[in-house]
């Protein structure tokens, strides 16, 4: 992990089933973060992930009025890794 992780930071997953996906940090806790993408991980059910397994993009967004729909729209601009091409 490089850079500082704060609430609202957009990160890319480096490990796990969500490897390569872009997510938004909803909260930071002792060496872990809570992440959501608005699709597989909605804001109401965030994913807990170790900070060693994420890469910071340097982009920060406001999470005050974040909905799943607005989150999907925001992350769609970060590349096709977040698209549902199964």
C-alpha cells in the first residue's frame, strides 16, 4: 500500500476475489478498512479488508450522501476492472 488511506479514498484491491476492482473506503479501523463498490459490496454491507491488500489511487470523494447507485457511477470511470463481465 502506498499513500494515506482516509474515508472516501478510492482504492484498488490487490488480493482476494475482488482483486483488480476499485472500491471506496467507508471507514478505517486498526489496520483494516471497510470498502464498498455499490454492486457486490453495497454501502449497507461493506467488505473488511487489510490495508496491505489495497492500492491507493489518490482520489478522494465525499461519502456523506453516497448511495449504491452514485458509487457505481463514480467507480465506472476507473476502468473496466469494475464492470460485470462474467
